[in-house]
C-alpha cells in the first residue's frame, strides 16, 4: 500500500499532452497551478496522449521561492519568478524547439487569421498591436490561426495553425471587451481559444495577403498602402524567426512569399476603422487577383 505522502504526490502530478504543428509534447505538471496555466493557454492543442513525444517537459512550483521551474528533457532548468514569466519562458522554449523540429516551415513573427477560406498575416514587432488587432478582427467574422507565430509551408504557401490563447499586454478598447473567462497573470491577459467569438481554424490555409502593422496612437483614420516586392522582402526577412534553416539563409523564402502574396503597410489608429480597412483591402485584393471573396 502506498503511503499517504506518496499517494498525494502521485495525485498532484498530472500529465498534459499537446499536438502542435504535428509534434507531440508531453508535460508533467507537478502541482495544480501549472496545469491550470498551461491548459488555459494551450487547451485547444490538447490531445489524449502523445506516443513517443517529440518534446518532454516537467513544470512545477519552485521549492526555493514562490516562482516556477521549467525543465525540458536534455536541457538545464529555467526559473520563472511568477506566472507571467512562467508562460513567457515556456512559450519561448517551445517555439524555439518547434522551429528545430519543423525546419521545413518558414516561421514568421506574426499573427495569422482567415476569412473566406484564405489566410493573411499581421506582421509587427512586439507591442505594436498584433494581438489587440487580432482580438478585434475576430469580432468582424475573421477566424483565428495564431496571434504570435505564423509557420508557413513555402511549397504550398499555406499557414499552419498555432491556436494558443491570445496574449494581451493591456485591456483592449471598447467595443472589444474581454470575455468573462480569461487568465490574468502578473503581466499579461490570456484569452483561451474556447472563449473566442469564432471557432479557431484547425487546418492549414493558403496565404493571400500580408499586412505590416504599425499602431500609431492618436491617428484617427487608419491608412494602408501597397508595398513593392522588394520592400516586402526586406520587411519579411526582418521578422523571420528561423531564416538559417532555409536556402540562402532565408532570403529565398522571403522572396518566394513576396512574389506570391500581396503585401501592405498598415498604419493603425482607431481599431474598428482598422478592421474595416483590412476587410476592404482583402476584398479588393481578392477581386483583382480573381480569388474567392
């Protein structure tokens, strides 16, 4: 018979399995808070079991502090001071390892959404409005693929979904209020995928447009302009996450994307007007190129 201490230890250890970009991830959670945080953030990717997982993690509360410990099999532990840093460090490590496992994909630091069977990317540096704009667009009939990571198959020009929770650094403006069930950490707000206005996309979608987003406070009328292929290549290359995994250190991939996809520079001001401008621009691009609208 197990001792009471041993039984409690086993009961507290729960295993979470994820399927992300076709890779199996096994996460042993040694306390209730870690599994709660991860389910809220990655619940849409959860599967019953991953046979021979590609990545294995152990996560727990730190014994020496009120923080967290993240250990990936074969690596040194990562220490997080609080729940916000815990999710940030876990996400960072996971996405780096996914780039190693899926070297066939061209990873762009971008949000990705779909409409009428086709996808588009919102490309911007951190803090420039990708996630907030993504959250707003979902209230206008768009579908969710990702708010931070856009993995692209260069052979098919299709975006692979990465539907983790939308992560916001501040409260979105009216009328795009937060749902009742969200995850608040020390530094961020996470909207679980199940709480989105529309169901997330689960299959790859062909990429039809790219918006290079720049949020400009105080700008009332949002502006968009078509980019030349050369400018689109330069902007894409800056935001590529794994260029060295591809031909010509990723430059050939950026050229291929720019040659096949319409690219725009978008100065974003008032959020609802930005959403309307994106919708009109996509409709115009679909009409011009004979795409389904």
